[in-house]
């Protein structure tokens, strides 16, 4: 099963953050392990190791590159997520609360 990994690449010195994505193949319904994420990053050209497994922060093995750290923000394993549309809800509530007035 595919797992889309959303992560931020923090560049050294400039403070610039690039929002990137990667792909890891995992077993059905399981999240990728730290070694699987490290391998994905290596395939993308980032030689990193995990410094914090709880928040999934990765730092480069050497200091010669321009990347300070990689932060995993979201692991998308295909689960449906519901995000309420607040504007649509407000419009619907306004239309439903109007009293019936004769024309």
C-alpha cells in the first residue's frame, strides 16, 4: 500500500522551509517505520538519520549540505478524513433559520 509522506525541509542559515512529499510502500493499513522513512529520504538524495522518533525529525549525517533538518508533518495512508466546510455550514444555517414569510 502507498503512504504519502508530507514533510518540511528546513534549509540551513536562510530559514527557508520547502514543503515536499515522498512515497513509501507499506503493508495494508500500517504506517511506515523509521528505517523505511530513512530509506525513502536516501532515495530522494537526503542522507539523514532520525533524531526524534516521536515527532519524526531527521537530521543530515554530515554538515556539508544546505539542509538543517527534515520534519515529517503528515503520513497519508489513504484513510478518509472529514474536514467540515465552515462557510457552507454558515450559509446552510442562515437559510434554515429564516422564518417563512408570505410574499
